[in-house]
C-alpha cells in the first residue's frame, strides 16, 4: 500500500500546479471571470461585449509582442493542433521544411506531409534533448519550427534563416509565447494557444501574421485549392479583422486570457515575463546541477527552456513514485512527456508560476528524495 510521505508545510510551494499545459491559472483571472457575469458570459459573440473582448485580446497581443507595422493578430477555434491543419491548407504553397526536435515539431511535419495537395515535406530532425534549426533548401516555400519544444524542454531563438528568399517562416509559439523573448519580425507566422503562458484554457489558436503571410493566405484562397471553411486562414483573417470567429468561441477562455494579458502588461510586458521565467529556470537548473541524482535533459545550456524544464533522474530515484508522493502533497503535473518514456520530471515555469514556488518545489523534492533513498 502507498503510504504518502508528508512534506512539511514550510517547504511546500504556495501553489502546487507545475503543469506544462494546461498551466496554472491565477486567482485574479478567476475574479475576472466572475466579473464577466452577467454582461459578457452567456451573451452573444456577435454583439459588442464579446467583440470588444476579442478586440482587447488582439490589441493587447499586438502591444505585448510589439508587432511590426502591417502585422495582424488573428484567431480561430481549435487550438494549435487545428492550426497545423489550417497551415497545411492555407499557408504552404507546395513544400514545407520542418525542423523537428520533439513530439510537437513532428506532429506539424506529419500534417503537411500527409496533405495530398502538397509535396512530401523535408524534415530535419534531432534527438530529443537536442535541437535542429531550419536551413535554406531549394523548392521550399515554408520553413516551420517550434520556438519551444514542450515535450523535451528545449528552446531555440526565433531567427529567420539566411538565404530563404521570400519563403515564409512559421513558428510554433504555443508554449513559448508570453514566456520567452520574441522579435516578432523574425516570423511571418507566430502561432500559439492560450493554455500555457497565457494561463487560460485550450481550444483557440492565435497567430501574429506578416504582410507576406497575408498575401500568401489570400493568394492560396483565390487559387481554387479546396480548403474546408473551418481550416481557412482567409476566413479567419476576415473574421478576426472584425473581432469575430467563424463559429462560437469559448468566451470564458478569452476572459481568462485578457486578465492574464492585463497582468503581464501592467508588470512591464515581455521584460517582466522573461525575467520571471528566467528566475524560475535558473533555480531549477542550478538545483539539478548540484544534485548527484538529477541532471538537465537538454545538454546545451543555451537550449534549456526557461518555461519547461525537463530533469532526468538517476535510476534509484523513481520518477513515478516521486510524483505520486508530490501529488499526495498537492504538487501536481510534473510528469515527463508520456511518449518519451524516460525517468524524468518536467516542470512548467510559465509566468503565472511564482519563481519562489519553483524554489519551494526543489526543496520539496529534496525532502522526498532524502527519505525515498534510505
Ligand atoms: C501544447 C502544444 C501544442 C498543442 O496545443 P493544442 O492547443 O493542445 O493543440 C502544440 N505545440 C506546442 C509546442 C505545444 O506546447
């Protein structure tokens, strides 16, 4: 029978949610949800209150990312996974190149490779825990890579590869957006979902799109290619411009997201969030380095994500038993990515997570490991 070890209250984090997605939601966001009753929640998304909410989120995202002139913020239903299919229909002209160094990068590569109207994608891969970047190649019109690979905890910088001509750069910012530094002009399309750094719920995608991406979307839409309406980025663009979505959005998700953006912008925007996430990351990685039974999974320090840390454990420290004890103490979701199947923990350090709580988590783990190893 499992006998939980009780971690002393003074060691425990104030909030025990360290999931890599969905992530911790702050209490103030729930207050915003309560305040949205009855004037926003339960009202028509075709009327001003919800349209204004969508407009607020779009304009706060432009401010947060300091988007260059001509860029637009669009949204649609279905989350980042749906965006991959939408991109296969609406962004890739003939052939994409993907840099894939984990599950999420691979999934997008699979989506464009399977699309019957496209040539098989060129896929550059790297072992989990390392990274690979896109590189100029003949015949490629779209270069795609993740900013942060959530499955492994590896991040790269978003920089347009040299010598790619007028090809588009399409970057998955699902776990990076709102927690890592971004120079928006390096990506023609930077897409993400609200359930990670934006501490909201899943089911919607957002994208910052450049004038070149808008031109591509409109050209493909006019070309006669069959595009399901729910996956048409041209339709999403038209609707987004008037703060609408093709079909009903999750209004509560948008309320939670606006509240998180308000908090981020009031704190100082991108500098504020990146300071918080790098504080958290520093304490996790320094801790792992100083423990004989723990080590960062990503070997190259500059690629160690500051929003999702994967820590490998020595065999004698069983991750699943450790997590069982943590969960019994209210510390949840430090699970490794299921398909990696390694003896690891993975810690979500999105901006909503207090860096002090991340330190408390490491102290709580120390407390358990001392007892589990004797
Ligand atoms: C979570 C995640 C996704 C999937 O997002 P959904 O909104 O659940 O489809 C895609 N890419 C990355 C990098 C992610 O972290």
